[in-house]
C-alpha cells in the first residue's frame, strides 16, 4: 500500500518582513514523520466521492460519515468504512465537529479531508484536529481565521500590495455606525457577512432607503449560516467580472498559481457555470492576477489549496481583491483539465509534508475547460431549489475529456437539508468554441424526471450569443433575461412537431408496455397482423403550461406509419419507432421528409422529450375517476404557501393581523438560502398553520391563510363531483327531510340529469373537494319546475368552479336566467337561502323517467339531511 509521509508541525515561528503580517518564506518548523494510510472525508455528495477516488488511487483507505438522510448515499457505498453521525440537519451531523473527531479516532484515521463547505473553513475544528493529533488536510488555523474574517483579510491584502475595494471593515457594528459608513462609501453598496461565503449573508442596497431592510436580511442569513452577524460594507462595482486564481503552497515557503478561472455568470450570487482560463484577458493581466494571488497566499503563511477571488472591471480589466477561500473550490476540476494535474493528490501529498511537485515555470496551460453545475432548481421561478426523489436520472457518459462529478444516482433523493446539486459536468476542448460546443452536446444528454433541473437553462446560457462572444459579467442573467428565458414558464409554447413526438412516443411505449405485461399464452396474434377495427384511431390529451393539447392519431397499414393531427390542424403522415440505447429510449420520427432522433422518457403522468435544446415535459391528465378523488388546495390568493421544501425560520404575523399586499408573512430556509414569503393581497390573517420555528415544511405547504368574504368562501369550499358526461347536479334538499330533486337536464338530449333507479327520482352529488370543469355552464340547462304544492326548501346554487368567470353566473337560485353582474346578486341569492319552491312529487317522478345506469358520483340512496354540494 502506498503510504504518505506526514510531517507533523510541532512548532511554527513566523517573522514579519517587508511590511507583511506574515512572511511565508520565513516559516521555520521542527518536523516529525508520520504515516497516513486512512483518511476520513468529513463531507458528503460529489466532493466526498471525488476525494475517495484519488485516495483509492494512492492506496489510502477511506472512511465516510453520513446522516440519517444519507444512509444509502453514493459516498457511503464508495468508502471502505462508513459511520453514522446524526440526524439529517447539518448542524447535528456534518457540522458536529466532536462527533466527526470521535469517528476519526474510532476508525484510526490519521487525517481528515473536509472537502468544501461544512467544516472546511472552521478554525475551531482545525484547532481541535491539531489538539487530537489528527491531520487536517488544509491550511493552518491562522490562515483560515485571517482569511475567514473579511475585514482582517482586507487589511492583510492591503499590506501585501494586493489591490482592494474601498469600504468599511471595522468592529463597530452598531446600526448608526454602519449607516454612517454606508453614506460615506456611497450607493449602490454591497453588504457582506464578515464570515460569509457562497453568496450567503450578502445583499445589495441600491439606495439608502433599502439599506436597513437589506442589512437586517443579511444579518439573519449570516447568523443562521455562520453563527455570526457581523457585516462589512463595500462599494458595489456595477456589473463587474468575477475572476479567481487557484493557488497552492507547501510548508517550505513555496507557492504557485495554476492560472485563473472566470465565474462571472451567477444567480443569487452563486456560480452555475465556470470556465478556465478567463476569456478576453491579455497575458499581462493574467500574469498580474497570478502574481497578486501568490502574494496573497504568502502573506498569510498559506499551506495547501486555496483560491484568491478578484473583482475585475469589464472594460479596463483593473482588479481588486474580494476574498480568499481557504479550501478546495467546487470548480477545481476545470483547473485540473487545463493543467493536467490532480489537485486532491497535491493536497494529500502537501499535507504529508512533501514539497510542491512543480515550480511555477513548469505549469503550462493547455486548451479550455467549462464546468456546469447541474442543480435541482426551477430557473423560471427565480432559481428556487427543489427537493425530492430523482425517479429518472441519465447522465452523459464520461470520456477522456469529459468528467461527470456526482454523488447521487437514479432513485436517490435530493434532500431539503443540503445543497441541491446533482452533478458537475466538466468538459475540455482545444479552444473555447470547441469546449462550449461539446458542453452543449453533453448537456443535451441529461435525462431527469421527478425534479426540475437547470439543464435547459444551462443549454440556453452556453449557446447565448453574448456568452459565446465572451462578454460575461455578474449581471449577465438579468441583462439577457429575454433570451435566456425565452419560451419558458407561462410563455412556453408547445410546437406541433414536439406534440407529435410526445403523442407517438406515448402511444408506442404504452403498446410495448401492455404487450410486455401480457402473460396470457393463449392464441397468439402477431402485433402487425390485420384485425378489424383494431387500434384504428386514438386521441391523446396533454396539458402543457396549463393548456389543453389534443392530438389525434390514425394507424396506417404500413408498419410504424401514422397520420397525426394536432389541435384540429392539418393531418400529417409520420413514421415513428422507439428503440433502446445506452442513454435510454430513443424516438425516431420522420415528418415531412425530416427525420429526428430524440430522447424519450415517461414517468408517472409526465412525458419527456429530449433534444439539443433540452427537455420538454407534457402532462397526461389522470382519468376522471382518479382526479375526482384528489384534493385541491385553497386559492393562492387566499393563502401564502412555502415556495420550496425547507425549514420554517419564523412567522412574522399573528392571527387577526391586518396585512397589505407584499408584506412579509414568514421566512423559510432551504438549501441554506433564506426565502421571504409575502402576502398575495390585502387582508386579515384568518389562521396560521400548526407549525413552529425549525419545523420542516413541504413545497406548497400553506402557512398563512387570509380571511375571505362570504362569496369567496362559497367558491373555495363548495365543489362537486360530476360524472363522465359533465352532468352537474343542482340539489334541492327539503327542510321537511324529503328527497332532493334534480334541477338540471342534459344539454345534449334534454333528458333529465338524474338516476331513475333512485326512489322518488331523487339524486344528489357526492361531495368532493374538486372543482367542476370549465364546461359547466355550457353542458347543462335548468329543468322546468312545474307549479304545484308549495314546500319550503333550501337551494344550493354554488356549483361553479372558483376559476370560472363569476361575473357571468348564468342562473339565480330560482332557476331563472340571471345574466347580471355578480356584484348585483345578494348573498341570499348565492348561499343557502330559505325559499318557497313550487313542484309536485308526481311531476318530479314523471320527469325522471325509466331506470338508467347510475352515473359516476351519484349517491345510491337519497340524502335525508341537508347536503352542501
């Protein structure tokens, strides 16, 4: 077994020279040899798997730790040993320093690799490792401390001759002092957590009026993420570029850089696509960036892998120090691709006391590399993270110049407690154009179902004209919103060609599935044999972006040939086949002499079609007997729900409070990000969910419900189930306990809409919390109520979908036409009003007619108590 020799630092004396706080070359050490043959990875997901691959290559045994949520995770299966460390919340598991050190001692691990995030930049954990005699694979505690406190790091960088942005980095954190300093610096202004990172605890105040609210929000998020609410203020440079330099240093005073990366294109101040090297820079600027980064590393006595981040002016390419990340970065693979190195191996060797394997002049940059972060998130909804099960997951096949770094596989869960990253796609090319072309090609090979991802967005981003030209900056996404979000969200349109592909793929796969599941071994008939009226024509109903799509398909005599009509348009002859490949199902269609090969997948009620533009998802509506039994949430205008699975941070209102539209109601933390949910309208808080701070809430969970008017309650609470012919039951329940009679006839035949099998011709609808269809008013008309004996009864009129046009309510409670504005109808006309109706039981029985098949949803016996339909 290959063993790494660790030189354990017993004493470290530092001299101050040339005005620097630390002189890296002046480090003097007394050393003691120590072997490493087992390393504990104090992390999860793709980075844990990444470290394990290199460790195994070096012959080092690996130990994994896992929470309740990660019991079956990939990194647990890859490790030689794995230990449970606590519940799913990271504070009780991956941030539990004492537990992790306990596992390190129990497993006889000589070293701990922290990965990135969690404890990777935790000074106290690094010091505890030293106290316990466990090697922390990372920089010394002093470097982590000084670079982790942004105000301190700015002072050190200034002394080292590294350019910095003007701002306030003082210890006085009073609101008055921060506001005064903000006005001194000027707006727009960047508010940043002193111990922050990854975009957390960061806000931008464009004006003085926004400053206090943005400051409070940044403080809350920083306290939650880092346990510290101290802030620094900096001048906000409008639309800069974000350029960072990878550095490495050993214990002998040697430090090198491995060129720069561009991470300018971000959402929520977090990176989603990175490339190396940075486009459009001169060699002089690249060298200046690298030299400044090496000075920064030496200024703090750095050891190991680190990244120095700079803000770079788009036009002049002047740059300023932003921060130093004292760990391995998420995007480190693109540096490895252009330099031919293994940075994790370097980490392990340097932690073992070996000197850097190369000198600066030996490091050569080759080609171009791009990394895309594949997230479970919804770009059209402000990049809200999503959590849940990856029911289908097909990823590109790794090649020599294509890496897929992942920590999940199909069937596993993206947890609400951690970052929603599914994978990192890393691609190398000879130049930038080739790298981007290959990136787009590999992105199109992703097939995911169960959770929405940002793959489609990344495809549009990697192909956007401004991005391809290299005009990148931190405001790229909002400035190019129209191009990047074209044909997405509520504006998305399903093309005729894609509708044809979805319908034929769905029909063919359904046939294949039914054939495969047919276990009857009786008379066998070839699938292409002639049969009278067999599968002559089928109609497929889809929903796309809440719009109904109807596709008619006729089967032709030629094999695999169909005629297809979309939404009553022109009939087209189409050839279609469905085959299995290494990347899943492939649908081949030929329409108007154009042959297309696309990926195809079905899951639950979804049909997925994949091509070079990404995936298109259409929904197959459930059968009415299934959808009738499902429940519908209250109207979004009457409640505020969690936009994403997460943890409830706090509720900002109480029952009975008056609120205005846009007022914050509650705060949810998801994937370490804070989401403030606001009131959808003016109103009064009617109720609060039975949850408390720290409770997990699901996507769509109603936390705050607003009071509604009598009319709004009517249409929120009174729904009815209807039969397959869209018969709406207009129930009359007599106050004397008599059987109710129907008040509507079928529009098509004029026959009564009732079941004659019921005694006295009475029928009523079974109560369900599902709305009637939009065809309600057009499919029914009022029945004639003949004069006769008077009986008091209660009439129930509220049988209209809450999404219908209520201003055109067609009938009053006396069954007369009332095409009047809804505002002119009194509440008595709309709710259980006591009236006098004129009818005869004899006439009611006569109009019901002979017994007929009982429609779906009709009670088998008449109700003797009042019924709310």
